[in-house]
C-alpha cells in the first residue's frame, strides 16, 4: 500500500509511503490517495485529516516515466489518474491539512494546495515543475499566494523555499525541521474544538471556488494538447535524460 490511513482521536492520518522514490506519484498512488480521501469523507470517527509523506519528502511529484512519459507515448493525459475529484466532490467537506517536509514538487504541490491548510518545515522545497515541461497550470495562481509571488514562481518554474512560500502567503504555518506533524496536529485540534458545521462550510466554499477558478482559467486559455506538443515532448525527454545521465 503506497498510501496509509489511520484514525487517532478524531484525526485521520493519510500518508504517502513510496519512500524509495521520494513518494513520486504513479497512477496507482493517486488512485490510492483518492480512496483515502473518500474514506475520510464517510468516516464518522474522523473530522479532520493530516496528509503527509513518509520518509525524506512529502512528494517529489509525478513519476516522470510512469506519468509524463506514458502520457506522451499514449498521446493523451486522459488515462492518468487524478485525485482532484476526491477533494472537490465531497459529501461532508472535512478539512485536510498538508504537512510538508523535504520536496513538494509539481503534482505534489498541486495536491498540497487542494488541502485547506499547508504546514511546512522551513527547509521544505517547492516547485511548479509543470512550467519546465511545457504544461501551463494557471488555475494554481490564486493558491500560490500573493499575485507577485505567484507570478514569479509559476512563470520561472524555479525551486522556492518554505520561507519564501510563507512570506508569499502560500503557507499557513512555518515550523522547524521535524515539527510538521506536531504542528499539523495542533492546528487540527484547534479546528476540532469548534462546532464542525461552520468549519465544513468554509471547506466547501473554498474548494468550490477552486472548481470555479479552474473553469474560468480554462475558458481563457482553451484546451491545450500537451501530450502531443513537440515543445513539451522535447522538455520531458530532456528531463528524463537528465535523470539517467
């Protein structure tokens, strides 16, 4: 099992567990995450969740060979699994806290930003890696923080630190190395002290706005055939070559 799930004292602990690959996502990993998020939605024993990564990182993002290269070979991204529906089509709208350490790159950053709070250690590293492989992710802009910071990291695709993300308004709480789970638990307990109906309304509104923003950006940018783009194919090939050289 590459995604674990357990409940303690009203908190569901969901964790990526592909440690040998910095928890890089394959289709089956995102399918397992979707199962866990839907399990939370119907779990009467849990009212809030903490999403984290076991080992050295939260996640290094999409597995290049298992996801990006496979999409190129198939000529479509349609066959790739996604966790978005599990987050955005809920019944009970329970808050999820991303507890980030190590790397949080590409698809993993998008996953963390689907969560309702982001707790990060100071040494954590983030990146919109999609920019580097020719894939625009404009619907991330409202969730990346203040507009100037969001434009910077989205257009450059550069690695940025948790310290920068905190200053840029992307991170809820910034903590010292090794404290991300403890800090996420503290936040979860503060949330649990309140009547849950208003909390869940906040979650529902926030995630509904994500859906609406994505639709608005797609209306502006139109559909882009990324998997058949020569520019994107070259960028993915270069990244794969960099991994093996």
